[in-house]
């Protein structure tokens, strides 16, 4: 073969090789673009449902009603509720020294989906006055212990599984001290109650509030107790909330249970379509989550 023919054949071979390389490169680019598309779709796709809300989850806009609400004003609140985050929450049935009803504490680390009942009998707890949970492992309580029902402080470093006596934690609480002349324990200091029958004391919006049996609410100021402009029918305070919030019944905007601020605020509030239950309605807040426990229903809103 002549040198010219060899050069011509070599050029054809090089041309074919370049063509094959170009085709391969285009194919690789197409595959790479497809991979990028799949990766982008997978990164934006919704993951498994991890909602913390307990059925029924109701956050509908309040509906006006003219029907009168049932009379369920409690003579006392038999429950307490405390949350440390959007998933860590403790609740208690307080029990009673006078009737012998045993108290119960339950803890949850998954937003109330599962609960663990904690044994208090070994600590001779007869009544729970108040609870606070600070983390998945740490919580404190005010309890009445022994035959004399002595007020004591308790704390747990094991998520409520084991407890120890620690009266120093009493100074971390706000709670009602009953008696002929009832008072309020305010972080270790006794203050006379603003009414003859106080039901609940709570810290909200960096202030202290007391709810009375007639539905009146008072805030503690330097000059003493000041009446709060709340709607009729308040049955519970909402400790932990960044603004003063109250649970009420009989509000014309909600036929069942309404959580809202003071009467002079325009905040629409939250309508909870669960039947009121006397003495068994309690709420608390942690961050942006409002926890509500009414009768047999528990949920986050």
C-alpha cells in the first residue's frame, strides 16, 4: 500500500475514533444529567410522615355559635401538664390526700404518641401539686408525701423512672397553697392569694397569673394583684406561653373550648372541638406548640 493510501486510511480511522468518542461523551453526559435530575427529585421529595399531632388534630378557624356552653367550671384542677420541647411532655393526674386517690405521672418523648407510667408508690407520694419537665431525662415535682401529706420537692435525672427528695426545687415553682387563707408560692416566697378560692397559678409571658374559681384572673405586679381583662368562662391558664393565654368555654367564636389571650386583644385564638370536662382541662406551651389535655383527649396544636 502506498504511503498516500496509508495516510488516507489513518485519517479515516482517526475520524471514526473521534466520532465514537463524541458519541460516548454525549451518552455519558445524558446519563449524568439524568442522575442529577433523579438526585434533585429525591432531595425535594417528602420524607416519611413524622407529624407529632395526635388525632383528632383540629386547627380549624373558630366558628361563631349562639348555643350556650355547658356549665363545667371546676372546683379544682385535678391535672397538671408540662412540656420541654415539641416532643418531650409530662402529664399528671394529681391524686388527693383527702380522698386517697393515687396520683399518676406519665412521660412521653415522642409527642404523646406513647406514654410511660411512672411508679410513685415507692416514694410514698400521696398527691402531686405541680410538675416541670426540663429535658428527656430531667424533671422536678412538688408532691405531698407520707401520712401527714408533707409538701416536698422531688427531682428525677432518669426521665421520671427514679426520684429523689430535693426540697430546694420548691423555689423553682409557682403553685397554690390551700388553707383558710390560701396563698401562692412564688418561687419560694409565700404571697397572699387574690381571691378566696384560687384554682391555678402559672408563669406566663414572664409574669405571674392566678385563676380563681369564679373565672377571674389576676396578674401579680409590684403594687399587688391586678385584675386581667379576660373573657367569661376561663377554666385554665396556659403556663409556658410567650403571651398570656387562657382556656375558656362559652366564647361566641367557638362552641366547645377556646384558647386565646386577654379580652382586649384581637388574637383569634384556637378552637378545640373537644367536649369540656370539669376539672380535667389543662394546657401548656413549649415553643410554638400548644399542648391540650381535655378528658380522654390529648393533642398538640
